[in-house]
C-alpha cells in the first residue's frame, strides 16, 4: 500500500506515506532511494493480503491486457496486478532508477520479466509514451505531484475508452506502537507525527485528500470507493518488526529537530537493536493505518 515515509529535507502496499502497491514518489524529488526501496519491499510483504484484496475489488469490465503502474516504486502494485490479471503486461513508471532496478531484479526472479516494461520518468515534468492501457494504477504517488489536476487529466487521456483508473492513497504514515508505549515516554510515536504535521502540510498538501472531486473534475466517472483498515500484528511474521524498525528510523530522521531531548533519547532506545526495550524485541508491534481506493472510469 506504494508507504513513502516522511522525507527529510528531502502499496494494503505501494509509499510518501506507505500504502499498498506503492508508496513512493512518481516525481524526481527522491531521497535515500536505497533505504526507501528496502522500506517499500518490507511494506509489500507486510501488506500483501490487503493489496491482493484491493486488486480483486477493481471493477473492471473485462480483464485488462495493458496496465500502467504510475509511481511503481519497487513493484508491489506491479506484481500484485500481474498476479490478478495473468494475461496482462504492466508498464511500471517511476522516477527512481534504484526502485526500477529492484523491480527488474524481482521480475527476473519471479519469471515475469517478459510481462514487465519499465519507464523512468518524472510525472510532474515528463509525458512518457505509455501506450493505451485499459487499467492505470497509482498507489501512494499522486499526493507527491505538484499539479495533480494536470496529471489526472493526462491519465484520463492515456486510458483506452472505458478504461479504469485505480487511485490508492493512505491516510498517513502507519503507526507501529501502542498508544501507551514506550513505558518511559508514553505517546512518543504520536508526538513524532505531531512534530511533522506542519512539514507535511507544506510539502505534501494533497496527502489524505478526497480524490473523488478531483477525478470528476478531470473527466472521470467515479464508479467505486473503498476504505481499507490495516492492523497487522507481529504474529504475522518477522517482516512486521523489520518494517517497524525501518519506518521508525525514517520517522526519527524527519522529526528529530522538533523532539525534546527526552523523547529523542527514548526513540533511540527503541531503535537500538541490542536494547531489551527496543523495537527488535517488542511483542506488541502492529502496522496500523487506513487506505482509501477510488476506481474511476474514462467515459
């Protein structure tokens, strides 16, 4: 559900805030792409069931043969769509060469490289040749764009007549800890998010938006909307702990300037893999977030 975590002065899986199938910028404003690629891969593993449920929900008239994944990241949405539509080919578009290299490697490993085409492009400034797909998918990508109205109109023009656009967006960056954690600084995680609120409002003003009106204004007919509540606890596998650790490291990087010394010290203890109170040893972790998907058809 494509989560990008908070970006320092810088898809459900895809993420930008994580979301099934992506969670990654479709623009060229990327930072720490290697670390972000790792986070996106972990997100895809943790949220795979939610992503599969979203692709199964898509109200397609018939199985598409040509699909475009906009802001594809490391490919969570790409591979979910290939699995959902076994007769389809996917054009995966992203601004990050690191992400696209990771996607190519995984396509080779899964034996689907012949069904995947990668295109490196910044959707804010470029208009790549993407054919005439019957389905376009964008997860955790649209809220990073400078002119969302223009890009939505371009997606409508791109699609074949009657084609479907699936736009998936998270409410925000996931939470991982109980509200009363850690024991020495209860509510620490929420204070980190509060510290970043002004930054997010300025840098990603479209995050958490209702995309229905924008889709209608761009000439789409909105034919479905679905809200997915995510709550994946640590019992689901070790990837949950690794995802929480990676995500909270990025959260620390972005919020450190606004935290008190006491909160920063408590956060560092959580991130210390040798500390008995740290994330690596906590059994009460969970990935909690909410994702909304819109399905919009080109008339």
